[in-house]
C-alpha cells in the first residue's frame, strides 16, 4: 500500500456534537485524534440547533429532586419505539448516555442543566416522565474561544432573538411565552448584558453569550482546543481506505491536495445527514419532498453515504427524518426556513388543510404533526402546504416565525417582504380563505367549532391539550384548556406550513458500539458512525426533546471507547486527557 501522508489513531469526519464528543473521548483515552470538517466553519447542525440532549436517569435530575432509573428509561423507550430498534442498542444508550454526560461534566467545559418541567413527548406511556430527561447547555462565554469563535457556524441574525442581542435558552423561551414580570426582567437583563459587554462590542464579535446549540458547539470546541486536538476545516473525506477487509484510514482533500491519512484505531463518520441533497431525498423519501423545507446544516449532502456503501456498509431508515413543520420566508436570502415548535400549541391557532378543516392535534409532538400532514395529503385532502390560522389577538401576544409579537413589532413596522410572502392577512375568515385558496365554508365551520371547544375546554375531534406534552409550550391559561382559544378578532392571518425537518435520520446501520454493519450484518472493522450519519437508535420515533443530539453524543462517545479498546491500551483515568 502507498505511503501515508499523515498517521493518527482515530480519525473523525464531522465537527458537530457527535464528532467533537468522540474526539474528546478518544483523546482522553490516549488516542492521537484528528477531526476533519468539509465546511469552512465548525459546529454542523449542532451549532444551529436547540442543543438539547434527552437522557433518562441523567446526573442532573437529582439536583431538582427528580427520580429516574435505567429500567424506567428502557421501559419508556421500548414503549415508544415499539420493537423497531434492538434492545442491545437501546440498552447501550440508556446506560451510556448518563455516563457520557457525567464524564464530560468532569473532564471538559461541556455543561448541561436539566429542564425539570419539560416532559417526555409521550409522558403518559409506561416509563414516561413529566420532566427532567431533557437537558440544555449552560450559557457559554465565547470570548474564551478568541478568534476561533469566528470559525464557528452561526445562525443567521434574522433567526436570532432581537437580531442576536438577546441570549435565550430553552427555559428562557418558555418563560417569555408565558409572559409576565419574569419575561420582562429577563429581557431587560439580557439586553443590558449585551450592551455592557464592551470586549465583544469592540472586537465586533456579535453576542458572545451563547445558548442552545451554539453554546454546546462552543464548549466542545474549547475543550478540544485546550487538548490541542487538531480540527481541519475545508477538508472533505473523499474515500474510505481498507486493507484485508478492515478500514485503515481515509483519503481527504486539503488545500487542493489529496492526502492519505492512516487511522490505526478507526474512522468515525459523523458528518451529518443528507437533508440538503434534493436528489437523494427524492429517491429515498416520501413525496412531496425536497431540500427547501429543512432546517439542517446546508453542507449536509450525504457524502459519506456514498463512501460507506462503497466499502459494503448497509443503510436503514433512509425514508425518514427528524420531522418538524416549517414555515418559509421566501424573500429571505439567509433564513428562509422557520421550524414550528410552539406556534402550533398556543391558544388561538389551528392548522387546516385545503378544505379548511383541521386534521390532527396541532399540539402533538412536531414529528407526529408532519406525519399527519403526509397522511392527510395522501388521502385526497391536500395538506401540503397546510395553513396556520390565527387572529389579531394571537398576533399581538405571540411571535410567529420571523415576526415578533405584535405588541413589540406591529404589522406596520414589519419588513415589507413578509406581507404576502410569509403571511396573508384579511378582515374576515371568508376573505382569508379566498386569499389562500381553501374552502371558505369549511374554514368558517372549523373556526366556529374551535370556539365551542375552547369554551368547553375539550377537543373531541383531536384531543388537543389532553397530554402534558401539549401543554408545555403554551401561555398562561385564559380558559379551561391552555391549548385552545377562539379565533374571532380581525384581522385574521394565515401562514403556509410545510413538512419540514431538523435533518434526516437514515444512515449506516450500526451496533451497540456504533460499529458500522455490512450488508451481510457483519461488523466492518475500523468503521464507526454516529449522529445523522447513522440510522438512529430512536427508529421512526422521537421520544423527547434532545433525542437527536443525545444519541449523537452518546454513540460518538461509545465509538471512541470501542476504538480505543481494540487499539493500543488506554491510559488510566488520572493520565487521560486534561482535567479542566
């Protein structure tokens, strides 16, 4: 075999949460580690995400007096996945995820806090919990990264609260939705912190108080920097190299040159999914589909799928995604997609099809909402796009996609490009129906029935508001059901809703150690996959907030451990890596 240009123990392709977590663990187990990233920035979809991890029995629950156990976590995830995922992989996640979090908390800058009131998405199922399993990253001061912060993937300013001036986490967002004095105090403190951060203003770094996925990416990157683990940007992987059936390295492109990198312990593919590859989506996924409705990282084109299958890797769940309804702002060049997380749960809103009829519980988990859209669309009632309908009362109180609440930014102060492009407005329900092309009688009857349901506090058609999950993203109760409110005050609004996603969830089939399996079901020695490069352990389900990044980090962590165990002997804990 030709000579190697570089030699490491563990090669990681991808710089999101899966890749950087794996690199940290590999380094701390004594492995010479290299991370490569094809984009000119690091962080991947993680840096644009909520950054939440879903981890049953996590070490932070006890701080809030919350109880959990591996048995309860396994019981719940088995109930949700309903046999679609093997028990060994589920057990590996249930056992490995809390250990991963505890190890990172002890040895790195990565810090999380549990969200005690954020329920599992199906809390009424066996083993479900009313809160605590979802954890969000703690606020992070990006000034610690220095100039490296400029190389972190950034969300467009249009998508950041108040143009990036307000650092807002998951718990903060929940507080803002419920309103009141707490929300006002939070906004005042946040803006004061931004304008008094003179170092960041002088260096023109934007808001360096990071939350959500940006905080997680920043914390992981700082931990790698302090360990001097190299991260090569603009370095795509071009070929997986094998010898006698074992993966021994990869060919990569850097600065216009092809380099052969030896990976003595293994190669981890953690380069994201294929959500921005329109041809792959049209080949594998349900119609209508495309790459225009995804909130995933724009460099996720499924490159590694081709490379892995070339060495015999098998695929699974390629027809699925981490579905989430999406709204489009076509006039925007930088932030055209807005995912619908809370708008659909709030009182005074509904989602209807072309008949003007509701066809689901809008407050259901967002993964289920998109599945309902596809199901309804396939039965002959056009539901792609569907329409989010609300009135002036809703508009005044709540944000919606790129529109701040009306009390802060009335319609006359909104960018002119939003009217007609993002939202449609009319003085009557009938006029609104005609403008958006839905049946006027159907919409009028639906709105009338909603008023009756809101007054009674029950939704006999779709049971909106009955699950604890429905009620997390809602406002202070103004009626018997916090998820139901009438639509009666003109003007009335409509926003198109599409079957969007946070990324694809199909990829390489792996085992409990994140080892990639061949088409014959055998392990491909030396090849690992994690994150959206792998077929998720969650199967076709979404058990709770953070069920994407939690497994990504966990199986990256487990991959590094397995690679170390099959390579040279790991260093003992007191010599493994830097203790920070």
